[in-house]
């Protein structure tokens, strides 16, 4: 009788242990990102594709999150990956029917471990233009080099808010003669991108550069692109502070 009681107690303990083990769910270890790459916006025409490439040049494995965001600040493509040393990964997306702008962000678990870019692809899949990242911070005043436009050719300037709060900025496009041809003062919502197009209305080639001013560092990214007759990006430049 005593042995039966002991067996019952043993079974009860086993059942209790099973119940407790079912209720225990191991918590996933959170990844701490210590470096962020802010990739300025690119413009895509209807059906055009782009991709973010990330290469691990360190001697260790790193965790990487890639987000591609539309002009409204909504993430339209994302990828989380553990990237082994020496490896490259890419996140691609295709635009809808209407011309639109997209920016990107890469979060990395180790500093000085990866290189990234945001590539605009032509209709044959080849890279037509690309942007390079700001890493962790952006200056309060950003000056792009000048790009040349032929008569009738258009360019496009973009500014993206990379903060979690609404942010205001001043933006101006200046030609080779030092004349301001476009000036804006705007406020951007978190993650939002604004773009402005301009055209060389003269009869000779002319150069154009952009200046963006914010109240604090690490507020916005910007870029300046040249467009072909179809509205496709053929070249893209960024502020000289990147160099």
C-alpha cells in the first residue's frame, strides 16, 4: 500500500512538472543594434526596381535589419538576417504604377562591420544609380556638389526625415551663377520624404547644387538626382560631408 502511495505521488509530481514546463516559454534574446545606416531617397518610375545591398567585411557574424520606406514613412519591404563574415545580402522591391520615392535604413549589431548602398535598377536589371549611407549621424547643414543639366533636362531633390519626431528644414537649389532657383521651408513627419523637381529652362548647360539646413544634427538625409526623358534616375549625388 505504501508503494502505491509513493507511485501516486511520483506521478503527480511528474504531471506538475509537465504543466510547469508547458507554461514556460524561453524568451528570445533581443538584438541590440549599435550602428544605423541612413540611405537617402531614390525615385522610381512605374514598375522600376531597386535594392539595398549589405556586405559584412568584418571577421565576425552580425545581425542586420534592412527597411525600405515609402515617401509617407511606411515600411514597404523589410529583412532580418544573421550575416556571416564575408557575405553579402540584398533586399529588393519593385515600385507600383506611379512614380514614387523610397528611402532605406540598415541597422547593424556591430559598428564598422558592414558596407551598404541603395541601388536604382534599370529596365535590364543593371544598376543605373545608387546612394551611399550616412552612418549614425547627419550634419545640420548639408551641401551637395553641383550636377550638370542640359537644356530642357530635369533634376530632382529629396529630403527624408530620419527622426522619430516631426522636423523642420530649409532647402534651396542654386545654379552655377549662384542664383536660387528653388527654395522651400517645410516640416516632415517621421520617416517622410519630400521631393522637388526642377528643369534647366535655359539654352545652355547649367549646374545645380542643393543646400539643406536643419536645427540639429541627425535630422534628415538629402540627395540630388538627374533624370532622363522618361523620368528615370541616371545619376545621384549626396552632400560632400559624406567624404
